């Protein structure tokens, strides 16, 4: 098969690395890719959000299967345009992508199908939103209805702060169009995990869990980021908890979307809060997580092309109970450019990465990298590398990942030094 992968981050490098291991993959292209992806695929100069150019390239080059990494092109209808052109695609339709593309859509959907999530209301009017905030005697969370590049969730600590945010958003000041409608919801207290399942419109196929580290600083402090590291599986995942997630969240979602005439084909990435042992849905993403995808791909033993393609073909049932995972844990440490998630410099040189090539059970996924005119590897984004280790225990995976991180020579970069800390602490508690 000729496969086109869409995207340019660490997630896409992990997908590319795994796709090319499939005997079904004859040729892999990536639009636009990065310096790491260029080692396993032919990168083409088409932006991940350029729906028209992606469809044209796919048609002209007789691409058999398009794997879409990020959400934006799916929300913009890339899945539909490719299917209309007769090309198989991993990713939902524009309508089904609303599960991520519109918080209001997702919350109304959960309400209709009794899927556990935070209590909420939707607002377009500043006065109504203020009245609602005043009536709550608990903390609230404020979310833009539309996509806001991962920045549309605000966690005010007081009602005054909440009212100020609402005024700013609904007047179009802070998020433009995406913030002209809001969801205000109950603040949930608990531990967060990510859960992933594939769906083909009818059937779902459970994959696995992971835990992300969203804050920029050690000990989960500082600003929110796209994710500074992740490991898989989540340390407190049990068969019982997984069954609850499948029964109460994933299954009713797949059934509900089908009933609503928007069958979901692709991946459901459920952001969950585990509140006193019970899973509650924080949000849906309709793509793999970044950096969660990196440790997940390191653990996956089965052929990735088969199961992703089955989401489009509708034969996921054939793979039920057949997806094989390594017994090992995997852990990814993100190396980011100094200043991230604020302003950062691009073009700083990263040296010594070849040392990682020979390290056992370590893989270096590139996120924001490119080659400069002299061929040197340089940073080209905020999150730049995802150094991922595999190990018999989470502690061993962590040791391997950090050993490799320390070998990278990049003075203008930084990383969190405690990725996986909850899991490592839990393991120590168990051993004690
Ligand atoms: P998101 O950008 O949707 O991934 O949300 C960012 C983060 O906000 C989540 O990872 C949670 O930590 C937090 N969050 C979102 N909604 C809630 C909620 N209802 N209660 C508590 N925390 C939340
Ligand atoms: N790491 C969180 C996300 O991909 O949304």
C-alpha cells in the first residue's frame, strides 16, 4: 500500500515509525513531516491543514490510505473529502469530529446518552453566564466551544476570576470566533488519565491507557502545555476500571454516534477524571494524544496498518482480543525549547542524537525539528523531541528515557525531570 501520513509532530513520528514496520506499507509519504520522520518516510511540502492539497496529492499519487494525525484537518472535513475521492482514511467525518471540535456538541451528546461527565451549561450571553457562575457554589471550568489550539480551557479559582474570563471570551477578545460560545462546567477533583479505543462506526476495539503531564514544571506546576511527557499504561489502570470506561463511556459513544447518523470511525481518545474510582469524561479528542502516542506505539506489537485500516473498512471486529502489547511500560520525556509554552527561539542546534541510536529500548521521536542549510539538526517548534524508553517496570523505562535525554546536547532546550512520578511512587508504595 501507498500510505500518506498527515502531520509533523512527535505523534506523527511515532505513527510513521510503526507504519513502516508493517509489511503492508510499501511506501510512506508524510505531509509535511519533520527531520525525524524524513528518516522513515518521504516528506512532502504540504501543510497538515491544507485539505485541498492533501486530497489532490492523494488522488494524483494513487494513495491507498491516508492516516491523519492532528484534529484540525478532520474538523475541516478532510476525512469526508478523501472518502468522496474513494481513498481509505484513518480519521472521522467532519460531523463526527465535532466530538472534539465543539465542546457544546460533546456535552449535549453525553447528556443525551447518559455518559458520565461534569455538569455543564452552554452560553453565548455574558449576563446569562455571570448569573450561572453566581448561582454555583463550587469552582467552575470555562471552555471555548471551538478549537483553540489546546488553550481554550480555563480554570479560574474564584467566581470573580470566572466572570472576568467570561466577559473577555464572549466579547471576542481572547479567542475570537472559538470563544463566542462557551461551556461552563463543574470542576472535578481526581486523577487524570487518557484512554484510547478504535471504532469503525459499529464496533469498538479497546487499545490502552496513558498518563500525560500537562504542566510545564516539575511537580505539575506552572503553565499548561500540549504535554511535557507521558507513559503507558496508566499506573492505576485495572481490568475493573477499564471495563467501566468501556461500558459507560466508549460503548455508548459508538452506539450514540451511530444512532445520531454520525458513525464514528477512527480513534476515540477519552480524557478522563477518575473521581473516587469512577471514570468521568473530561473531553474527547478524535486523534492520538501527543505525547501519549509515543509510548503507546513503543508498546504496540501488532501491525498498526491493519487496525487503523479496519476503522475505515468496518472490520474491527476481526481484531477483537487480538491486539498484542508488550508487557513492558514505556515512558516519553519531551524536550522543549527554552521559553515554551511562551515565546521561544527556533533554529538552535541539537547535537549528539546519534548516540541514542545504539541505546537499547530507547527511541528518539522528533516533534519540532528540521535540517538547516548545512544539514544540521535544529529545533523548529516548542516541543522538539520525545525521548522514549521501554522497560520491565515504569522505573526502568524512566531510567532509560532520562539516560538518553542526558546524552542529547542541546543547551537551548529543557525538560521536566519527573515524568512518570505518580507511577514510580505508586510502584514504590506497592513494594514497601
Ligand atoms: P483540555 O485542554 O480540554 O485537555 O483541558 C485541559 C485540562 O483542564 C485537563 O487536562 C484537565 O486537567 C483540566 N480540566 C478540564 N475540565 C476539567 C474539569 N471539569 N474539572 C477539572 N479539571 C478540568
Ligand atoms: N497530550 C494531550 C493531547 O494530545 O491532547
